[in-house]
C-alpha cells in the first residue's frame, strides 16, 4: 500500500478526533442530564445507571468482532457503517418517549459505536509514522477529554434550555461532518486477503460478554451469580476455540505471547474500572447533596477533562521520546491520589477542594491514556491493528461497565429502590465513600501492573 500523503494523514487525524469527541461528549452530557431524564421518564436509580451502561454493554459485546471484520473487509467501510448507525440511533434516543425505548436506542448506539471505536484509531495508526504516533494519539486523547469537558458544561446548558433530548440531537451535525470526511477518503485499509469472519465465535463472544456484565451488574439479583459464571465460562471456551481456529476472531497470542500488549490492556482495564463512574456519582453528589444546578455541576466537573485535554498531547509527545510504560505508571499513581481525595467529600466540602481533586485526577488520567495506548499499539503488527485496538477498547469499555456496575451494586445495597433526591443525600454520600475506597485500591493496583511491561521492540511491517 503506498504511503499516504500529508493531506490524507491530516484528514484521518481530523476525522478520528471528531469521532473520538462525540461519544465522551454524549456520556458526559448524559451524566448532567440524568436528573431531568429521570423526572421525565420516571427512571429508578438502577435505570439511570443503565442509560450509560446499556450503551457500554452493547459496544463491548461487538467491539472485537467488529475489529476483526474491519481487518477483513476494510476499516474505512466498517467505520462509515458504524457512524451511520450511531447517528441514526442518536435521533431515536432524542425521540424516545419511555425509559425502555431510550435504553433500546442506546443499545443501538452502542452497536454503531463498536464499529467505529477500533477502526478509527487503527486507520490513524496505519497512516502515522511510528516516530509521530504518540503525538497523534495524544491529540485523539485530547479530543476524548475535550468531549468530556464539553459534555457536562454543554449538557447542562442544553438540558436547562432545550431539555435533555437536545443532548442526543447534538450528535447529528457531528455525525454529518464525520461521514463527509470519511466518504472523501479514497484509500481502504485492511489486513491480509483470504481470511474469513468466524460468525459462531463472534456470537459466542458477544453473548458471553453480555451474560458476564449482566451478572456483575446485579440487575437480576437472583440470577447474578449464574449469569456471571455462564459469561466467564463462555469467554473461557471462546479463548480455547480461538486457539484452534484457522481464522480466529481474536488472536490469543496478543495476550499470551506479547507481554507489553497484555499488561497495557490489563492496566487499561484497571484504570477505567477505577475512574469512569467517578463522573456519574459526582454529578449526583453535586446536584443532590450540594444543591448545584445542572449548569453549575457541569462547570465544576469540567475541571477534570480540561486538565486531561491540555496535558494529553504533551504526554503523548513525551511517550515518543521516553518509555511510555513508565509515564503511564506515573499516571496511575496520580490517578489513585486524585480519586482518594474525594473520600472527605460531604455536604459542606469547599468547592475549591473539589476542583483541586478533579484537577489531580484529570492530570493523572492524561499521563496514563495516550502513553498506554502508544505502548500497546507499538507492540502489534500493522495487519492486526483493528482487532488489537478493538481488544484494547474492550478492556476500556469493560472497565467502564464494571465501574458503573459496581456503583449500581452499591446503590442497590445502600439505597435499594429509593428514588434519589435531596432528601437521600446521606445514603448517596455513604455510597460515594464506599465507591471511592474501592476505586482507589484498583488504581493503586494499576501502578504495579503497568510497571510489569517493558518497552517493546519496534514492530513495523506492511499493513
């Protein structure tokens, strides 16, 4: 495949940055708009959590099969299909009249997201020279965090002025821009010819992921353990089946024969398990326990992603020159400290202290994200970029789902089916402190898993 022109590289970077912005923007905006959604659609605390969790569950179930399909049929083609689905599902979310309809549309959004999550960064990695890869990934990470910054702030404004449905309508113009840029690309990126997608293994993987996360979430209390066990067993059988398959959906050697990639992936799992639900629970804390408006809460929560957006490109550029694993390890340490600072949050905690804790957390996540991705992707052959990044994204989304599932489990134990409101601040604070302790331990564990890897030997082969 000929080397892409500088204009093509810039177009791919711009397209990837916009796509990277959209999903976290929606997730951040939803966190702020949740109280309005709950009032309008009469959602319980558990259903409020599932507005985010349903999207993540659907995306995670399809990510690895979608990445494999992109390597076989073309990354650009799969990306475009996925973004069409995501944009149409955003319209359906905005038109939803009941909670179940909203959750169904969110599932469809997640399926579309799975098709473009892995493919966009795989295309970017394929067209970017190795010496500039960390910087490019840093800009993508900055776009993610810019989305998280704009999400709470703009979500609060959109929700207050136009209603919560405007959060989803905002995805439509973004989708049109991304699809226009993708359609202008004339090159297709894919792996070796002649390989086939293993449909039965893909279905086995998707069903196993769904069962595992349903079990861990505790949404079906009496069936939680059987569901989780069935999901874990299904994933074990999936890995055994893949080891013998002629055209595996997931190449198990990425985890078992590539320690840099394996430890990078596992550390990503711990990082997102520890950090993702912090924004969700802080949004409820600020509005229910502190009495802030959606706009005020959004402005305060924006401190974290602002720091992430500012420092991610610098961390990515640094990872082109220094061992990325060491930078990511330092990021995990700062992340653990930032999370632990919320242990003292209460009804009268000074707002500047909360802003400082969010800044520390944002700085730690910036140090971790792009260096960790750079370390993982630099240890992978180009022909496996899509499925490798899909697997890395699966670790991220699994961590996010586990983080939300843990908070929902804590809510179930502490609050039961009580509808959240200003009168339930004490139960919310108890839930929050318990979550902070668990998340801090997870982040601290990630320091040691990150240090287990070594800088990879360069892997550069023809895509």
